């Protein structure tokens, strides 16, 4: 899959494609339905399948600190799009010049002049352009004038409920991981590079892999039963704390994962932490001994949980 970072990197050979547009946060089942349609249409027309997305998320640009938590980081989103066999991703830098583009300008400048699209696949709730004036009807009208087709995909429903990023965030916020998994089509995970920390976990007898969240705002807090991929060839079970370590009066959001029966050095590796069950809130303890006792309790609770679901192998989690 080819990533094109920002419109100024578009070349003449990028013209001519079947495209879709969206934030694609989570790349959930609803998104995947659009992507399947995109791939089908691209294959029918013998053209590349291209996803147009934005970085940062437009709500992060407009709302700054009030934007909703991301389900996937940009890197995670790209990896999932690659798994969907998308040929190209155009990432538009969402800044004031893009925010100020009218819907008509976006169509003529980005879709037609830059990309030369032949067919556009969109969801039925898609709005675009300054003031969100652009919609399916406008795209149809301009398509007739500028020689491209528009295909509308209906909202994806699961058991009578609409599949959306906002609903998945709500499920994650309330730790309903099985429901979130059904909507995502996979387990919710957070990935990142393992970095050096204060080594407090090792000093307490529970070494942890510290994942760099790179200022990412994520939709959960607490202590969880998890599995970890990427440390080596296997999938490992463990417990993870996602929070600010109140015992040590820290402020920075951290993701720390303790892997069961694992003692390798994995600094610098890019790992993925999958979330299965919320064990408790993050809390402040009156002493280090009390914290150590609670960590031992958390580990036992996570082991009991995984024994209860009786996985045939770690890779099937």
C-alpha cells in the first residue's frame, strides 16, 4: 500500500482512481463495508483503490482539547487499511487552508484536478467542505459535469444498531470490550514502541513494558487483562495499567503492560496490547506494600479470567 503524505506529493501517475473519503477512526465494520465496495468498484474499473483521510482528525483541529479520544492512531489505521488491500492512502494535512475549502473547491481541486477520480464511494451520512455543505446530492451534480460517478453505501447495522466510531468509544469507555469487538471486527488494541521508564515495576518485582502513547488521548483508564503481540513470535498474556500512576504523583498518561512468565528485554520494539477485561479503576495506595499486594491480586484475577475463557492457544485470543 502506498501512503501519499499531503496533496503536494501527488504526482501525475496518481491521477485516475476509485476513491472514498473519511476519517476512518477505528476502521470498524461499517468502514470495512465501504472499503469492500471500494475494492469491488476499483477492480471492475481496473483502477487503484484510494482512501482519502485526514491528519489530524478534523475534530482535533476544531475542538483542540475537547476532541473525542481516538480508537486508532494514524499508524494503526494505516495498518488496518493495508490489511483491507487498499492500494493507496492520501493523507491530507487538516489545517486552516483545508478547513476553509468550500465543498465545490474540494471537489474541483482535490477530487478532480489532483486525483482525477472516476468513481467515489461514500457513506450515507457523509458531509464535507466548509460548513459541511457538501453531500451526496452535490457530488452527483458535479459528477455529471466533471465526469465521475458517485455510489452511496448505506449505514452498516449490527443486531439492529448502527455501527459508528462514537458508539464504539462509548462501549470502550464503559469497558464493554466484547461489544466493542463485535463492532470493530477485532479486539480493541493500542500499539506503540516500548520505551525506557523509571524501572519502578522491575524494582517492585513486576517488570513492565512501557508503551509510548505519543500524546495520544485514548478512550479508557484503569487496570486490564490483556494480551500482547510483537514482543517476540508469540502472543503473551498479562495485565496492563493505563493511567497516570497516582501512587507516584505523576501526570503523564502511560500504558504499562506486565507480561506473564516473560523476562526478555524488548526496548525499541513496536508491540500491540489487546484489551479483554477491565479489572479495576486506577487508584492511589497508602504505601508501596499495599500497591505490590494489589498488583499480585490483579495478576491472579487476570490469570483466572484467561483460564476461564480456556483459549486453546494464545494466538487464538
